[in-house]
């Protein structure tokens, strides 16, 4: 007789990923969208081009009878573009993903079958940051928000055609890539396709002008277009006066008061959220530095936690005094009000919102499934999705950034870079860049 023994596991296994949304993901996205509507995480034009090209190529291949989906094709086209660019020098650049992963890929393996596999390229391609912008700018149309449902519009095809206009071959890049998908690698590693697909290659002037027109076009959403136009005018002014120290007390004349109020309210909200995450980090560090891994809320709080809570209350009070929550649900105000309670209540409320890294048992705060306890700064614990992740790679430069108002949406920084790209000056601006991507 054979006996089997063991422990029964839970019906579901809890993820240990350190994502701390605090239930605020919707508010984060909404504040960012009020800042620069419809732009997602886009910060240079080739991101939009490669994603649009991927949709167009997938449509063309399907019309030839081969069942492929947009995501697989667009990811592969982006991966190929990054590989072609890196294969020249293997120097890191903020516009390139997958430096580590792609370095060991042999060019003999550049078939679509291989390149489109999930392990070939990064897990979060640039395409993911373009989903909202492709629709907002009218480059694609769809009945939903999923990338696989996108279909290229005449605006999207025009954008592609302008960028590919200088491609010298009997076949268009779309047809070359379609043949690649069908097994022909012959025309993939060429200087012409490198120029078209490389994220580092600047768009031609007429493509940059066309993209600027789409950014301010009101045929899709007049509210979004008007705000993007005003924000672009501000970025243009800042580009002519680099290194400015900006302040919430002085509204730029090109922005409407409501737009500025939304920006400032979002800034105060983001600072409050970050201060709340710091409180949780301090609690985690305190627990991790003692033998009995818990924080007893009946005892006096350690000074580091008290200091973090004091900062949180200050940030929350700044938001409250602003008296501007643009959302009918008042989700931001509800969260901020939780951050001005007594200290113990603040901790218990934040731990309840967390529920992953820390948990509460009676009067004790104890480790959760994603608890680390030390070296917290080396682990991502603030980003809930690509919308909130901004540029994603460090962008350094020998030129001076504006000194932004504290807490301002990352989309303004992205728009500053996009405007530089629209002037064809991004190469010069990114001199000295160090790419910290580890995939």
C-alpha cells in the first residue's frame, strides 16, 4: 500500500509582486490625463510609429490569410527595431529596450518565430505606453481599449507612409515585414530597414510636423486637443528658456486656470501618495530590523515612523487647503482625509490599503506575502501599471531640465521630451544617457 502525504495548499496562491496601488490607480490615471490628455507614457515619436506600424503590418498579414494578432506583431517589430539599433554599437540609449536580453541574440535567429516569442524581448515593451495615445491621436480606431482590437486609420497610415517615404526598395517596409512574418528573413538586417525601425533614428521633418498637427487636432476630442496644445505651447516656451525654476504660485500664461488647478491638485495628490508609501516603507524597515517581526501599535511609534507620518500629514493638509478635487467621486479627497487622522489610525488604514507587503493582526502590524524588510529602495513598490511608470528608463542629459513645480505629473516631463523630438533635437538632448534597464 502506498501512502501519500503533504499539506493542503490554499485555493489561490497570493502574488508576492511588490505593487502598492493603495487602491488609487484610477485617481493616478485620471490626474495624469487631466495634465496631458490622451498621451499615456509616450515621450518620443518613434514609440507611436512602431506601434502603429505593428498594427498595419498585422492587418496586412491577416488580409493575406495568416492569422496573427496585433500584439505579437507589434512586439516583434519593436524588438527587431531595438536589435537592429543595438547591433550597430551595443551602446545603451533611453529609447532602446532590452539591452541585456538582446545582446546575446544571434542574428541567425532573427526569424519572426523566434523574435515574437515572449522570452526574446522585454516583458513591458514600449508599445504598452502607446495604447491610449494611438486612439487619442486618431492613428487607430477600435470598439474597445485592447490593442488587439485596433485597426489602422488613414491618419495612422499617413504617419507610416511619411516616415517610410525614404525607404529605398522595390517593396515597402510593410511588405518586407509581412514576408518576415511568413518566414523570409532575407531583407531584415539592412541599412534601410534599420533607418525605418530604429527608435534612435529621428523622424523626418514632415513626419514631425504631421505628429504635431495630430497632437493639437480636435477631430477626436476637443478638450484633450486644447489641453495638449496649451501644454505644448508651455513646453515650447520652456525649451527656449532652459533651467527655469517653476513654482505653483505662478501660472504660465498659456494655460487656463482650471488646467493649472488640475495640475497643482494632482501634484499635491501625488506627493501625498508618495508620503504614504514612505510611511509603509518605514514601518516595514522597523519590523525587518527586529527579532520579533511585528510593530505593536500599543507602544510609542519609533521616531522614523513618526517623522514619516508628520510629512504625510503636511502633504495631505496641502492638498486639503487647495480645495480642488476635480473628480465627482472625490476619491482623492477621501484618501487624503485618511492621512490626517491620528497616527495609529493612519497606519492601520494604509496597511489595509496595502494588504500585500504588510498586514494587521489585532494590535500588531506583521509581514505580508511581499515583505522584504530591508533594501526596499532596490525594489519597485510604487508603480501599479505602465501608465504610472513615466519614462521607465533614466534620461540624463548635458542640457538643463526645467525645475518643475513639486509633484507635477510625469506627463509634463514626457511632453517636454516629445517637443524636443518634434524639433529633431532629441539626439543632442540625450547626450550622456545611461540606460538602467535590467531586462
